[in-house]
C-alpha cells in the first residue's frame, strides 16, 4: 500500500487556471462533478475537485483545500494534490482550462486512481459532492 504524507499547504500552492472561453465556468463545474474517486461497495463517485472563482481568478482545488482555505483542519495528502493535478491536466487537455503555472501542476497521479463518468452516463450513477463551503475572503 502506498504511503501518503500530509503536506504543508498554503494558498499559494493552489492551482490557478484560466477559462479558455468566458462561458466555460459552468462546463468546468459540471465536468468536475463527474470526476473523482469511485466507491465500489455503494456504487458512488465522490467528487474530488471543484472550481473556485475568487477575486477574478479561477482555481481547480481539491475539496480538502477548501477546508484549509476556510481555516478548518484537513488531512491534505500528497496523493490528493497529485489527483487534483491530474484532473486539472485532463481539463486542460480537453480544452476547458489553461494551467497558469505548470510547476504547480506536478506531480500527477495515475489515471487508475480517478474515475470519469461520461456526460451521457451521468444519470446512471450516483455522484456525491464531498463538501459545499462558504469560503472566507483570505486568499
């Protein structure tokens, strides 16, 4: 079993992106609801990442980063960040976003750690958001 280490996180380690089209925010948000970690026992997909719009900037963030950004405790691990980076890279490959700092988008997680449900199959499974938070204004 892989050992994951809890990382020291700061807001500067968030992954900033730009939208390739002005109206892509809703597309990105919806697409992220179909990407995450699958639970075999209850046939659910747990959404890993969200798009955050703050002060005119956009970020792809792991849900544990949202806890930290809100001043709550979280056990954000290296593997969580690697999954976030892989998901953001996929979004970039699909033409939905452009990653601003390629160095922040490393390392990547293997694709076998991520489940993607196609748009046409989204109603066949159960997608679960991990959290909905009200974020404070500290960036």
